[in-house]
C-alpha cells in the first residue's frame, strides 16, 4: 500500500467523522428549536399540560446518545456573563459548555413528561414556563446570540 493511499484513507476517515459530527450537531439543534417553537405555540394557545408534555421531542437526542455522538461539538463556547446580560436566572450556567446545557435541557423535558404523566391533575405551569425560558437561553447560546432586554422588547412590540 502506498503512502498516498494511507494518507487518503486517514483523510477520508476524518472527513466522514467531521460530517457525521456536523449532522449530529444540526439534528440536535433542530430538535431543540422545534421544541422551543412548539412550547411557544402551546403556551400562547393554552394547550393542556399533558398535550404539551407529550408534544416535546427527545428522539434525536436519544438516538445520538446511543450512537455515542459528542455533544460538545454543538458549540465550543462557554456561557459568559456578557452572554446572559441582565438575565440573572441564567448566572448559574456561566462557565458551562454545551454538552452540559443540552443534557440539562433534555433532562428537564424528560422530567416534565414523567411528572405530568404521574400527576396529570397537578399544575406544572411553572416547570413548563421554566423549560421555555431555558430553551430560549440554550438556543440563543447555540446560535451565539447574546441575551439582552432591548432585543426582547423589540420582538414584543
């Protein structure tokens, strides 16, 4: 085997790994954005808690976990004080990387689904709204769009 063939095989293997990583990144980011969009629509239309919980998706995340996909590939940047702006509720995530944030998001989704199933008559409104805020934060971080109250007010009006 020639050295060129060996080098090409190494290059081809790395390129495939990079493409797979990029596809995983896009799929998980899409699922998170879809969950955020669904939550926004569900909250504005007054959808029931059980419908909200059952409408949240985790299938791509679970499939990527089974494949052993690295969640750190989503965005290597850590959360900073500058990123969270005036939103003190997200200060506990300063210094965290995306793998921890994404796992936290899906953990919150799974927990909400289990709680709503176990106690369907109990109000889970605060958890649902908390999940919505966290997903807004996470999607903004993945897209590298710092949080600020000025842009939030512009989108409201």
